[in-house]
């Protein structure tokens, strides 16, 4: 019976055949242990010399790291292994011999591992991170589909710049200038006027000269947008969504979280509602904590975000930022011109901002004024402004950065390990 490692629990005491790679190996004169991986998981294969043909034991003893094999054996329960099962091997057939695999069980530097990212992905830790990433994506689709949202795909080649013009990747679109999308939001607003509640999931690009553990040049964003939804309701959707994702990972990725050494008790606390603190109060709080470098009107840097997040064991919304440090499309506070109806969601444990969201301006005249104030070309935004001309409604939305969310949930230090092939300031390879 052919099986995958993930299916082995169904075949206890039965004989199965697996296609696998040799992740690692240890042997003595009488017994060999093969660490097998097949993509679906990792399992230990045990080969006892006296129980198999001489040739099979020789193959097991000499097989090199990352060689591919077919392995036949009997599935056994094994309480000592994190997986809970092992394979008592009866046969090993070599498919392909791997020579001098560069990533050995010893320690390697990060740049070396990043140069070998196409191979590094095979390692147990990276495998676990990718599985958690997949679970977050799966739970995202599930959450939004169950709550009446329609998935809409905004374009990647665009003529507009929702988040400011300084971080755009310009390209030629035949004779015109175009940009790689830095956010699908403006298109999602159009989609919300057609479909009510929508969400997108796609790549976004920021030509940011930032070299921090939170910044990628190319990252994936989930952008929901909702018609007839106002500021506070938007926050409720966000806390429900983020809790749902964390609880799904806890339920479906126990082994991966264990592999990553994640402190699960911290994730178990992530349930809605989340605390809220206004920008004004956050400034006061930071002054009390001794941050003299920040004044009302400044944007927060990561030390500020981390200090605020440390007072809570759940993600925290920082609400009502100054108008002048936020994009042109945000709805002003009804009683205050100087702040907008927006919130950033800051993850615990120093992972920083994972969501940026707001209520959008739905008044045509005000939006037109803001386009001009931000020195944007009204011609380029003509279609976006028109959304306010035909049955304009209050509406809100947000963008969740997938890689920062994966970093937080897996507990990995740097976003470069949360995406298969990271695009960084100094890296377009592999
Ligand atoms: O706060 P941002 O820039 O918001 C927007 O783009 C809105 N238009 C979203 C919306 O309302 N539809 O980005 C949203 C999130 C951030 O909170 C962060 O998680 C992530 O995207 N993000 C990045 N992740 C990795 N590398 C970068 N350079 C990122 N820039 C933003
Ligand atoms: Mg932001």
C-alpha cells in the first residue's frame, strides 16, 4: 500500500511503501535510523540488520543526505517521537543519489541559508513555517466565505498609488507609466459597491529602502472591504478574523508549533475582543514610559509599537491617528479635523503592525479636496472618485500583512523565513 507520512497513523501495524528523501541518518553495526521526509511530514525509519537482506542494510548505511528512496516498512506507534509513529523498515530502494548536499546538520549562517533558499525550504523548521502559512491562508478563505464575503482579485499592474507615491515600483505599460500594486484597496472599494462584502488575497510591492525584520519588498496582503460598515464594526471584523486564524492554527498545526518551539499558551489567549488605545493615549503612555523622542503628530517606530504592545497579552488596536500621517482616503473623525477613523493592529511579542485599516471617505467633495491636497492627479483617480457619485455609502476595510502574521504566530524572528522566496532590499536570488 502506497502512503504518505501524514497518512501513517491510519496504517498502524500495516505494511506501507513511501516515496521519501533522507533528511538525516545515523547507524551502527546492527541498526540504522533514517530520518525520512516526503513533504507531508517527517518520520523515523528503523532498519535492524538481522531482520533485512544484507543489501538493504548496506543501502541504508551508505545512503547520503537528500537522496531519494522508496521505503517499505511496518507502521508502529512510538510515544517517544513528537510525530507518535515510526516505520520498521523492511526494504529501501534507491531512486537517486544526492551528492554533497550543501545544508548539513551543522549550523549555517543566514546569508548562506538564504542563498540556498531553494533547498533550505526542505528543512524541518522551514517546512513547519510553510505549513502554518498555508493554514493561515486556508482559515482566511474559510472565515471570509463563512461570513458572506466574496473573493475578488484586484489588478497587479495599476496606474494609481493608494499608499503614497514614494514607495512605488514603476514599470512601463507599453507607452504609459504603470506601477506594481502596493495595495488593492481602491479596487476593492469598487468591488464592495458591487458585491457588498469582498476580500482579496494577493501580492503587493513596496520599493521601501527598509532593512528590518518586518519589511519585505514583495509581500502578500489580505484586503477585506465592506459597504455600509463603519469604523467600530470594522474593528470587530478584524478581531474576529485574527482570533479565528490563530485558533485554527492551534487546532490544525500542533506538530508544527511544537517543531518551532512556539509558546502555545501565548496563542491560546488570542480571542476577541482585543483592547483599543487611542493615538492620543498612546503618546501619553509613551511619554510616561520615558520615550522623549516622540511628539504628537509623529508616526510610531517599532520600539514605540513594541512598548505599547507589551502592556497587553493580545493584539492591540491603536486608533485615530493624526490625519497628516495617514493616506488621503481616510474618513475624518466626526468631531475632530486632526485625526481620522483608522486603526492599526499591533501584534504582541514585538511583531509590530499586522493590520492597517480605516473607514473611507464617502463624501465626494471631501475626497476630491484630499486628492488635491496630496498632490495626486484627479484624472488618475477619476474612476475612484466616481464611486462617490452613484449611491455613495459609508464603507470600511483593512489590509492584513500575511508574512508579519505568520512571523508572529510561528514565533520566527524575521519575515524572510515566512515566505517561500523572499524579495529583500539586497536579494532577488533565488
Ligand atoms: O498599513 P498598510 O500600508 O495599509 C494598506 O495598504 C491599506 N491600503 C490596506 C487596506 O486598508 N486595504 O499595509 C497593510 C499591512 C501592514 O499592516 C503590514 O502588516 C503589511 O501590510 N505590510 C508589510 N508587510 C511586509 N513588508 C512590508 N514592506 C509591508 N508593508 C506593509
Ligand atoms: Mg500601515
